[in-house]
C-alpha cells in the first residue's frame, strides 16, 4: 500500500493501479484468498481513488461497477457507488440510490454512514431515520449499528429517538453522552441540515466577534451534529461561518464561484460580512479540517485558531503510516507545490494568530503537532489522559469548550 502511494506521488499512478488491481482481485487457484479481507478492501478503496484521480469520475464508477459484477454486491461497495453517484449526478441521484440500498440492506453501517457525507435535507434525513427505526423494531442491534442509527437520528433532529438509542452505548463515544445531556439541544439559529454550498453564514448580535468553523468532508464535527455544536456559539450570540469543502480536497482546489486556486477560500471569507465586521476572529478545526483551519486563520490574520488533533501536512509522515492526501483526498494534488501542502513550510512571519493545538496520546497526532510547535504563535497542549484521536467531544462534554469560548469572548490572549 505504501509503495503504491509512493508510485502515485511520483507520477506513476498507472503502475500503482495495476498493483492495486492485483491486490483487489487476489485469489489463488484453489479459491482461497491469500490477501486478508481488510487489506483487499483497502486496496479496492485506493484503487477507486487513484482511478478517479487518473481517469476521472466516470472511469472510477465503471471500475466499481465491473468489480461488483465480478465479486458480487456488498453494502460497502454500494456505499462507495453512491458516493460516486453524488459526485456525478448530484444529491437527488444519491438520495434515490441510498433509499433503494437501505431497503435492500437495512441497518447497514456503510449505508447509514453516508447520511453524514451527503447534504440531504432535514425532511429526507428524518424519513430515512424513521424508516430504519421501523426496520430495527424487535431486533437486537450490535453496538456499531446502534451507534450509527443513533447518529442518523441525532443528525435528523429526532432527539427523543436518538436519546433512546444512546442508552447502553454511552462508553462508545463521548458524543453519545452529549446527546443525553438535557442542556444540549440543537440550535434554533440554523434552518436545516448542511446546505449544498461550501459556506453558511449565521449572523448574531455580538458583531464585534466572529467564529469560523471549518469542517472536513463530513457534516459532523467529532460526531457532534453541526446544529448541536452551534448551540455553544448561539449561547454567546457569536456570529458564525461554517465551511465545508464538498470536494474533499481541504479547499486546496478552490471554491465554487471563487476560482480553483488554493487561496479561493481565503478570498471568499475575506468578503464575508460577518468576518469583515469582526474586530476579533476565532477559527476552529478538527482532525483533517485542522489543516485548512490553520491555513485560513493565518491568511485571515485571525486572533485565535483552535484545532483538535489537526493534520499539519497533507504529505506522508512516518508516524501517520499513510499518505493522507492520496487515501483521504478525493483527488490527488498534482501540480501543486509541495510547500503548499505543508503548514510548516508556509508558516508566515510576524503572524498575530494565537494557534492553540490540542492533541491526545496517539503518536501520529503528536507528530503532526510537533512539526509546527516552534512556529510563531503556536502553543501545543498534549493531553496524555485523552487516548483517542477524537477529543472535541470530550471538551464539549466536560465544559472545556465553554471555557475556551468564554475566554475568547472576554478577550484573553491564551484560551487555555
């Protein structure tokens, strides 16, 4: 796998695709499979990503359809197909395919997981959630299925159904306990689920301040629905701009209506009235969205940037095991200077931004933080008592997120 990533990075994607095809198809003459299922599944995922990057979306869909005919239909393969349909045919085509798939494979985790990616309407989400709840009646659900069904209900705004599903799986994720907290309800400032535009502006009364929240391809932030996360900002009447790159390329390939430059998102936000009016600005990112969050904070000369377990480079790290830009980005970043993919290489001089990075114990997360720990304005908080990658939920649960936001509102230089 790592060799294939190197080949693609060196412009030899065709050779990488050939190797991945062999891994994806591996089976010896006796019919046994010499390649573990997990490796084969990963190879199939990378094969689609590389085919899409090298030959385009239609070729990737044709490759997947041929593989389904050859090896048989599975919920995971159908989920991958629906994601490609979303890119090719839009939300309506993806929604229709998802409804059909859930009828055939009810309560399938890969299919339930799609509701966090595709920007469906609240009405569609609620209809899908109620349909799956009916299919769950009388069944004993595995903890994984129960969690994903809980998350769908929470995203859809079915609070009582989500709370009922949350009971018994509280230990799976801190976000589950947030749902059970009666003080946390979906914000009334947001009219619906994530719109199909990359930026959503939420005005409020505290116009001297503003928050820019940068999401990854998912609509959730650390398993917290956007409408629930917004309750923290709404309580302080903070105008907020939500950003999401639906192309899954960390805003490195531009933004609709603003061009295809890596600086397009910066230009879009600089013209945003909420950002323009603000005398103090806070930018927030989590995990993969930490990279564009830090980049945008520096470009906007924000006062503060808070990131949780952020990526600080899209280039491969030994500690990260994989090339993030190849395996997680929808397209490769061919033609871009490698310095543009590395925050350490492009750190500005004399920046006014106070960048506070929070990481738990995972080695890869700490490696990313350490790469920019000596840059101007950066403070790294290593939290040894947090063993996982996803730590925003813990901050939200124990009141730490409240502390960070209150200190921002009060004008403190250090938020932690």
